[in-house]
C-alpha cells in the first residue's frame, strides 16, 4: 500500500493554530498581568482604607469641637421653681453663679391712646390733612394725671405721617403701621362707631407724643398743650422687679441683662411672692464631652490599628495584614496622635496632661479612666480641667483682651510680652459758646445743619421742637443725627456728650480715619448748640505698640502681631486709656491642638492627600502599563498568527507535492516482475 509521507509526518490538518496562538500569548502575558493585577488590588485597597481613615478622623474631630469650646466648661444649670409668674428662656454658659430671690412688682406695658372722635365709616374720607408727628420718649404727669413735660428717647427718631383730606381713618392707621417704627395703629369698632387706637411698645421711655401740623388733626393730638381729645387708656410702664433686695426696672418683660446669662420673661406682677432659685455649674456637660472623646479615640485607635497592623490568629495561626500595614504615612499618623495623647499641652501651666485628670493609656494603646482621679479633678480643679481641654486666653492688662482671629491656626501657644505706646481714640468735634438760656424754641429759625461722620455726609437736618434743658438738647441732637438715613445706611453713628458745659459729638468708631465735622450750620443752630463749621475737630487715633518685641499693626482699637511671628493669628482688643507693658497668654488646649493636628492630616495639602495622590498616580501608571502590555501581546499574537499561517501554507504545499509524487510513482513502468 502506498504511504502519504506528509500525512505520516502529522503535518497539515488537525492543528488548531488559533487556540495554540492564544495559549502561547496567555502564557507569555500571565506573569506580568498577575503582577499588575496584584499591585492594582493592593492600591485599590489602600485608597479605600484611606477613605475609611479620613471618615474616622472627621468623626473623631467632631468630638473635639465641644471640648475646645470654653463654654463647655462654663455650662450652667438653673433650679427655677414651677411658677406662672416668670418663665426661664435661656441660660448661657458663664451665667453668673449664685442664689437669687426674685419678686415681680410690675410688668412692662405700652402706652395706648384712643382718639375720642368717632366715625361712622372707617373707609370714608376723614376730611383731615397735614403732618402728624409721633415722637417716643418719657412723659412726666402733673397732679391731675395730665401730661406736662416730655423727654424724647434719643435712640428713636420721630415719625412723620403725611395725611391728605381723602384719607380715611383706616388709611391713617395703615400709614402709621407702614413706618419702620414699633408704633402700631388700629381701628376699633365701639358701639357701632369707629375710633382710632395708637399703641407704643412697652416701656416708660417709649410713650408717645403726637402733634398735628393742622387744626383738623387736633383729634389725635397728645402733647403738653393739647391732649383733651385723646384718652390715655394705658400708661407706659417699665417692668419692675426686685432681685436680692435691689429694685430694677426694664422697658420689656423679656429680661436678659439683670442676671448675667439668664433670660427671663415676666408673665404677671405678683408683689409679695418671692421666687428663690440658684444658678450652679453644670459639670456633667463637660464630663460627657470628655467621656465622648475617650470613647471616640478608642474607636479611632482600633480602626487605625486594624488598618496598619499585622495580626496572627492564635488558633489557626493565620496571618492577617491590614490594608495600610506597609504604608509608612498611615503608621506615622497613628504615631503622632499617640504622641499627642501622652504629651503635655503647650501653653498650659497646671493640669497640662491627660494623666493628671485620670485619663491613661492601656497596654493595647486605648484610653481608660481612673474614676477616682477623674472625679477628684472635676470636683476640686474644674477650672484647670477646662484650661487643659479648651482654648484659653488671658492678659495682665484689664484694658487689653485677647481674641483668636481668622488666622488663629497659625498662632503658637505660649506667653508673650506687649507694650501699648498709643491708646486708640475716637474722632470728635467740640462746640464752644453754647447758649445757657433755656428753653430753646426751635419751632422756627435757622436750625438746619449738615454733619460729616467718618467721611459720610448727612442730608440737611433741622432741629425742631422745644428743649427745656441742655440734656434735652443733647438727646434730641443725638437722636436726630443717628436716625438720618444716609448715615444710618453707611453704619455711621455718634454719641453726643456734655463736656465742660459744651456739646461734644464723638464717633462711635476708633481710628485715625474717624472724625466728626459740620459742613453746614444755621445761625440759630450755632447759637443754641455752640457748634458750627469752624468748631474744633480732632481726628481719632489708631492703637500702636509692640508684641513679642516686634512693632505691631494697629487698626482702630485692634492691635495685630507681626505676620509670621509666633503670636500671629491673635487679635488684641485695646480700650481707650490703655498704656504700658503687659503680658498675655494663649493656649488651644488639648482639644484644640488635636483638632489642629487632624486639620493638617485632612487638609488639601496634608499627608493623607499627598499619599492619596501618590497612590492614584501609581494606579494611572498601572493603566499605562496595562495598555503597554496589551499592545505588546497584540503584536505577539499577530506575529505568531502570521508564523502559523505561513506554516499552514507550507504544509498545504507539501500536501500538493505529495499528491503529485504519488501519481508519478503510479505512472512509472515496472522495472522488475515476478515470474
């Protein structure tokens, strides 16, 4: 039988070249792909671990906020008895400690005035016109309960209502209510007729003086000479209380400035009923904050330890390594936090470590509390415990207060020396030759003026009315200027004081740019006040001095340390008259320092962000390496495929040759035969 040589050799058909190429490429690619996949898995796990780390740090940092706040260690509790006489609204940190006895003698009320004239239709034209002027202040009454003299409230500007003949009493009330003052008007239906009621806010100094420019408005007049057409249904009255034997009056029933930090509402007068209550330290708030910190730190520590350590199961002997076990950045972060836990707090002299308040580190790295030492510290040295944890500042000069500014994170805790060489002052103008003849009748004459306060000029103003004393003139002038719209919109205001028998107008702001001057003054105004365009003007001054041996920057009454020095970030508020040398100190407390450390970790330029950027860069490199590997393997695949195709072509040619040879043999003549 004839033999096919090519088939015998096993070439040609039966070979899956595509599968063979893929297998060869995969075998070549596998080691490199495994290295890339392994590295990517590790880096992905680290990015995820850093996400967990940042979240844990943020949660822990939130616990530092109440600890760093001095108010946490100044919390108060009040033991007000159950009563309907008063209501306790709020109790602030630093409220004045003590025991108090409160008696409500009178509650505050606002004056109410009812026009005696009645109207059949509240919406019909009332037929009255002119300017209705409503001022607020305090009335003095004669022996018959008639108003006799009026002292205008200098903090409030009189309102002027323009009434036209077509206005109804409802429209008059609406015009009064449309003004920005607290004066209110309403129309009452009484026995089938309508009457106008005008009410003032509570307080003796908020009573109303109403005057109309036209006789048709007499039905609303309530002033020294014309008040018979109006019934005073309720007099203005201050709240009157007795605190520990001291009588105190306030214009409102909401009182928040008698006992520091305690806000009360007086509900009713009850003479003879004395309420006794105490304001005490609320140490439990601080204890809770400290215990929350300890619990939070232990949770954070265990999270970080799990991410950065390698552990071995004692039963299975299986080793488990945290995602950041080989990450030096994460380990260093944990080390720095542990170091802060055991270190003394900068800027604190006494109780400057956690161990001194009974907080100690266990062998496993977590914190525990020695209850006896902890309670003793809170009971006997509560102020020092507060200084250990929270931000504190102090100054040896009572005229200098220290505040943490917007760059406070750059300030270094410690004690510094300072010197005040120039105290801050306010610009002012001082009158001369003030008239001593009272009353001053400003109802007619040249009582107009313009005043410029710190670069803002008022519109033309006019003194009006009658002033019976220098004090009334002072108050009226201050009220008129401070309620002028241009000055008010610019945030400018003045205080008018009497100095040496003369009127002095002083800016309420400090600094070299502050000044008060008159740009216009009528002759009668100058005669009455002693103030004119030529009155002596004195500019204010900026505070100046040194801090930590360097010249400080003064702006108004604020003194700032030199940029990039250790105390930079602290603001010194300096009062008038301050001078000489002093020292001041600053400490963030443990919570502030820990929060600042975490801020550094979490900032956009911090170690965690830098490490994440590094990991992400490596992941990008892996993408590039993957693309390069895929490119090389594609080339190899194409090369092998080409080679095997060429081989198949050669084998196919062998088969053709084989067939040709087999045919040729068959056609050859026999060269021998059997007999």
